C-alpha cells in the first residue's frame, strides 16, 4: 500500500513512521524545505522517545521517504493522510482550517485513480464534507473518498499509542474506503485493536468529545484537590478511591497545575465555539476552559503564598518547563503562566528542563537557565516542581537542603510522599494535600 502523509509535524511523522514500520510504503511531505532536508539527512526535528530509531530503520530500508513536492507521491498513492496543523484562529478560537483546505486543493489537483483522502488533523465537524465539496465542485473527474481518522496520540507515548491503541476510529460509509482503511490498519489486528467504523461527522466529533472529556476529568480532580486542601483530605487517595470504580476509571485523575499542550487547550476551545455557533452550548466544557485558565495563574499565587506571600528579590528554582514530561513541547505549558506570575511579583526565576529549554527561550520572559536541578537550587528561596520528569523523582534532598537559602519545596505534580521531603527539613506544599510548614 502506498501512503502519503501531508504534514511532517508531530502527528504526521509519528503516524508516517509507524505505518512504514507496519510494512507500507510511506512518503512524508512538508512544505518546509529545512525540515525535509533534515529528515533526509537522518535528523528528527521533534523529541519523541523511540521515534528516531523507527524513522532510521524504515528510511534505510526504503519504506519511508520524504518530499517537498506533493504532486508526484500523491499521484501514486492509494491513501493520502492530511496531518497539517489546525491551530486556534486568532481572535475567535475556532480551528484555523486554511492549511487543511490548501492541502486538499493541492491533493485534488494531483490524485489519479481511486484515492482515499484521510483527515488525521483534528478538524471540526463538517470539514470532511467541505473537502468533499471542493473535489466535487472543482475536480469533478477525480475518484476519491474522504475519510475521518482522528489521532489519539499522547506526546511522549505516541509510538505505543499508535501501535497499541484502545481503538481506531474511522469515519466513512463508502464501502471502497472501508476496505482500504482495513488494509491500512491490518497489521494492528495482531494487537486486537478494535477498528470502530462510523459516519464521518460522528468520527470528527468523537475526537473533540474525547479530548474535552479528558480535560474535564483533569479539571474535576483539580477542583477536588483545592477542596482537599481546605478540608484536610488527600487528593491522591480520593482519586484512587474513586478511580477503583470502573465507571469512573483511574486514568487522568492526577491533580496538577492545569492541563496544557498542543491539543486540550485548542480542542476544548474549538468545541466550545462550534457548539455556540450551533446554538447548543457545551457549558461543562466552557467552565472547564475557564477553570483551567484561572488555575495556571493560581499556581503562581500558590508559590508566592509558600514564600510567605512575597517573592520580591527571591530566587525561585523551577524544575520542569514543558507541559508534560518526555517532550520538548512548550505549547500552552502551565510553566509559562506560573513563571510570569512570579516575575510580576519581582522574583528572580532560574529554571531547568531536560528537553524544553530551547523552546522555552522563545516563549518565556527574562529568566536564567541552569544545567541541572542542583545548579539552579543553589541559594534558592523555593524549589518548584512544575513538570514530573523522571529525573526529578529521586532528588537528593539532603544535598539540596545544604544549598538552598530557604528550605521550601512546592510540588505541583505530587511527585513525593510528604515525609520524604519534610524529613530533610523542608516545608512542603503539594497539590490537594495538607501543607507541611516548617
Ligand atoms: C492529548 C490526548 O491524550 C491525546 O489523545 C490527543 O490526541 C492529544 O492530546 P497530550 O496533549 O500529548 O495528548 O498529553 P496528555 O498526556 O493527554 O496530557 C495533557 C495535559 O493534561 C498535560 O498538561 C498533562 O500534564 C495534563 N494531565 C494529564 C493532568 O494534569 N492530569 C492527568 O491526570 C493527565
């Protein structure tokens, strides 16, 4: 099967590489000449565990190649995936579909023979209809089917998510497209991953509803965490206790500084806008978005409160900048807002992140970067864990205690049992637990 992936960003590269690994021939296309040149030279432009090895293996064995030119690979393709960006449109929060429609027009001009066009990008309900209309009106002689096949890849775990998915959602009612999509995902039958076929509009909505539900679940436990702090309860134990109920489930119940990343913030907002446009508001999601936005700033205030209400002139050591571990992605990372709140309060912020510092330099104000946690903790008035990278899970608190100016740890990811930190003489402020002030 010959597959073309339009867009060699995060989703396109991971999906393209994994499909090549399954034995298909895949060409990843991108308009950025620099990106394609780098990929052809064996350099992977994003950080995702395991991706380099899969790209290298399939590139050298000839199943995966890269191209700046869309027309020639598309002319040969059985399936063309659209995996271009759908950022939030400035001003109104709707998904910006200009890249998707531009790609669709270019594909339309190039396809020959029956070809399945698949939207992998997260697109609002009705986008597949619009792509179909472009073909019908502008390229009526072309024989195509437009299919929705949303991705559910978590950054940092994307390879496993692609190869061992809970389900693969495929939105099409065209029998020839159903057969082609079965063939694309045939290798996954071995893993018994269910293919879930439904109408295209339903499939498009499944993606938004799934992300909105998960964002809501996180936001729910974050509010319960705040309540725990007031009531003297422990949110991790509450999460465990409710998660044991199979109707609730134990995933996505980690309280923290609020969700960030490339998907939840933009997709929840786009769903809110679509729902408002159709006079069918999703009020739970509207509230989720508002609570999450406020929470990031509130986490800044939490750090300030831990420093006796004043950070002016104080040195704050921030451990972790990316929106979650195992990625270099800074998009909508809570660290951005938290650090801004601290800078506004007059703090001197020093930060370390294993992968995110390059990208952070573009989005965060004037702060100092260090080379490891101990480098930035020297003389600090508070150590703040913002992202739960594994390397922050076994900090040497004895050593840290000897270096800091004021022994305060604010753990916004609940990485540590309280006693493990307090026994070294630190005050410990976690999320959704009783504060331990020394
Ligand atoms: C998400 C979806 O999980 C994925 O299916 C979709 O296709 C893309 O968006 P991703 O953004 O990579 O993936 O990360 P995810 O692991 O879902 O975390 C999103 C945010 O929620 C992060 O900021 C994370 O720290 C936060 N989170 C997650 C919590 O605060 N608590 C949790 O229990 C889980």
